[in-house]
């Protein structure tokens, strides 16, 4: 496959279960190595970086969202979104404000102090998107079937949030999905494993 993800655009990654969607995302993250070919993120050739450099690239440039939102249950909604900011000295002082703005952008005003285990699946996924995009300067968001566990309405809401945030922050998004209704709304569709 040859694939270019542009800033602010969403590319759907489709293919049957086991076709390698998650594997491709892990190659782009620099967690797995490709047997052939190469991946470049923001001009950095991921395959040629050391483990430490890959970790730095992920931290600086790549956000990621899984099918099951892996929020920390000990923390509130707001604290979950603040978490990637408080580790960064330059961002820590404005972490709360930024997290509140993001939660508002994903339609979760008023849920700041809620425990994450009392959120619906769709709400939890929107929190995980806010968290994934909390650090400014990201260029790529990798989303692995983020709507697969949701009903149509909640899935659409999650997609709308992805669309708005990736456009407003100029982040390119690669979205693995089985759902043709979601894929049809993306800027581009790439298919795996149906040769
Ligand atoms: N860590 C791993 N080690 C070995 N094989 C794996 C590993 N992860 C996935 N696979 C295999 O790679 C193939 C693609 O899996 P995956 O990328 O998870 O597909 P998809 O996300 O499209 O369902 C499958 O045959 C799977 O069993
Ligand atoms: Mg998968």
C-alpha cells in the first residue's frame, strides 16, 4: 500500500478482521517494524530511528485512540484529559484550561468531575479523543476501530468529534473501521487484504 495522510484529513483504513489494520497502525507508531517498505511521520523516517527517538516522535507528534477507551478509572474525566499535559513543564500550567476547552469541543461540558466508569461508551470514547489530541503540535492521530463498540448514533457523534478536532487542529487522521457509513464520510478510503 502507498498512503499519504494530509493535515486535517481523515483517511479510512478498511479490511476484514485479521487483514493487518492494527499491525499497520503499530508500524506507523514505530512499535513494530515493517518487513518491507517505510513510514515517514512529519518528515522523520520512523524505521531509521532508535527506540528512544521513536518514543519521542510518538510523544511529540502522534495521538492514538483504541476501540476500548483506556481511560484511567482512578481519575476524573478532566484529570484524564489533563494527564498528557501535566508531564510537560511548558504545558502544565495551562493544562486545566486546555482540558476544559477540549471537553467542551467534544460535547462533554459539565462532565469534568464525573468518574470515567460512569460514562457511556460513546462519552468515554469522546474523552479518549480529547485526551489523544490534548497536546498541541500533534500531526497525526491513529484511531483503531474507535466506533466498533458503539451504536450508530454514538458512532456518528464520535466521528463528528474526530472530524472537527482533526480539522481545527490540522491533524491528519488514519481511522481503521469496519463501518461503511463512517468510511464513506472520510476524505479517502484505503483497503487492506481484499486483493
Ligand atoms: N503480535 C503479533 N504477533 C504475531 N502475529 C500477530 C501479532 N499481532 C497480530 N498478528 C497477526 O497479524 C494478522 C493481522 O492482525 P491485525 O493487524 O490485528 O488485523 P486487524 O486489525 O485488521 O484485525 C493476524 O493474522 C494476526 O493474527
Ligand atoms: Mg485490529
